[in-house]
């Protein structure tokens, strides 16, 4: 039933592999549809990666994020749910409050380990390898006003061997993201009551 399909916005700052994966997954799915990709970097890889996928793209400045313009765009487009997929800015309170319980992030470590400021991308994988961790993984969590501190929804892990490098660990983590992220988002939005 068309009117029950949730409208999803994806925020991304980087290459956009997760954004692309989410768009593809939900293009064949009746629970949701990615209708908007937002980025704070006009040169981000995500823009060229998704530009031919039939999804509107909005690039915004820090001032537009903090000044309410981005929230206005989300409301105007009728967005029901927000996914942060490699988005490196803190989300302002007006968006967190408006989308309470309807905004999630994916983080490439097993939070609370290797979370917080500066902990993103290869920085995380290098730190994990340097500290000789035996496992790492992904965490999907609700977004709160504190960086990487919202309630954890889902975690899954991968073993780290003595042969792993930050690059090989990044590849393993990417596989986990591709496999699990869309399905977890689907499960969350399937249970959303948008009347609240």
C-alpha cells in the first residue's frame, strides 16, 4: 500500500557506499523508500555515486544545518525517517527532537569502544589494529545529542586475525554494513508509528 511507505532521508559525507546500498535495497521494498540524500560536502563521493539513482540530492552548508534550513527541507519533503551513513557532523537538536526515535546512525566499531570525536573511517580501524583487538564490528544506534552515544539497536562483529591491516579490517566492516544495515533499517521502520 503506497501510502504506508516511509520516506527516508540519508545523510552522508563520504564515498556513499551505504547510501547507494540503502537506495537499492528500498527501491524494491514496500516498507520505505529513500527519497532524499543530503551531504555537507559538494565534492563528496556520495553525490556522483547516487546521482543516477532517481533520488533528490541536497548539499547544505554548516550554517544551513545549524540555522534550521535543513530541518525545513526534511519537513517540506515529508521525511519520516533519517539514516546517517558516514555523516561526520553532529546533528543539531532541532532535528534530533523532531525525529526522536526516527534517526539512526551506523558506526564502524563495537560501541562504546572507538566512538566519539575523531573516531571515524580509517582512524577507527587503525586504532583497533594498534590496540590488538581480537574483534571489531558495526553498531547501529539511535542518534542522541552526544556523539556516538544513543541507544544501541544492533551490533555484529567480525574476528580480527594477526594478518589483518586497517585496510583489510575496513573491507570486513564494509561487508557487515552492506549485509546488515538495510535490513536493520527495514525492521525499525516496519515498527514505526508515525502518528506519534
